[in-house]
C-alpha cells in the first residue's frame, strides 16, 4: 500500500506511529482505572449505608440498636467468651456498625451453653446488660413476661436466665417448606455433613457442645425446632387447621421465645422454614 492509500484508509490522516498507539492505549487504560476507582470509592460509601439497613441479630442483653451502636466499644470480649462461637464482629459493609457483635443464627445460634449468658458478664460498657438503666425505656413487646427457664438448668436450684428482654422472635416465614406441616419426618444430618454448627446435647454431655453433624436425626415427624429449643415453653408442635379445613401439625412460637436462633439453625430444610426476626417484639 503506497502513502496515498494509507492516508485514504486512515481518513486522510497519516497512520499513528507505534509510540503514539502505545500512548493512546495507556490513556484509555488510565481512564478505565480512574473510572473504576471513582465508582469503587462511591460504592464503598454507598454499600455500608445499604447494608446497615439490614437488621442484625445482636447478642443476648443488647440495648436497642441506636443505644447499642452508641455504647459498644467493639472490644470483642463477648466474642471470646462464647462457648459455641456464635458471636461475630461485623465487617466494613455494616457502615456505622463495623466491629460490633452480631449472631448469624443459621450458621451458629446461641444455645446458652454458657448457662450464665457470659457475653453479658464480659461486656465492659453495658451494651449487653441484664438491667437497663432507668433512662433507657423498654420497647413495648420487647420485655419478657418472666425470666426464661433454660431447659438445661431446669433441675438446678436456679433454672432461669437473667434476661428481661428478647433479642428477636422466631417466625415461621416459609410454612410451605416446613416438614412438620407437610407431615414428613427427617433422617440425616442437619445442614449436611460439612455443617460446623455446634450445640449442647444434654443426653450426650451436660457441658460440652458437639458438632450438630455428629448427631444425625431419624424422626418420623419433624419436630426439631421444638425438640432442640433451649427455652422452656418457647416453641411447640401443635395441631392447627389449614385454610381448606384439614388438620395439620405446625410449629407454634410462644411468648417465652427470646430469639436465640436455635430453631433456625436446626431447621433441616434449606432455606430454613423458621427464622429469627431481629429486634422483633412479641405480639399475642
């Protein structure tokens, strides 16, 4: 191709040299990187705000969310004393809540294996507390009618947990997938053989929690949420009437529910049919 043809092919302009072409490519790459950086910076500010709207299940004894975030110093003492490692610290996407403790009940619930609610004892600021100060009112429906009875301590001289407020309430959010409602049983390992969740089984060891995967079930009618609930009278399996008038068995949550999350963790269907709604209040 002669010089005239090259000019014609390039729109009347002489072709760029290799050096000019490399410079042009570098400019394009810089533009892409700068654009990505700006968007990343924007998202880094947006995502914490977006995720902070998601309600976190706080450890037992937590103050109302606004007061909790204002008082928690993110020391991690509650994390260290939890015998089943149910408490985690929130990461960057939690915005103002970064570093604060929370519980992912599906992954590992609080089963009160500590007996004394040690996370409250370990908290140095009162963010987790047995007794709220007088200037912090109790939200209607958050208060427990009586101190909850821990089934593991039922035969002890003092069987109750020193809790006055619930951290959430269990709700049957997916009744269509509940095995009890379907009249089905369950055989096998809850959440599969690789599930790392742990729980205290009184029939095996009074003090040491074991992996749930090491305790397979074989029940003709599923009742795991009620069977493993650590709080007396919080959940039961009862006969209810379906919309078509037929009778069915169903989990029923009662007022003593504290929102510990064991029912959600132990539910054998995926996703769980029963879940804890954080900071939910009791409605009769």
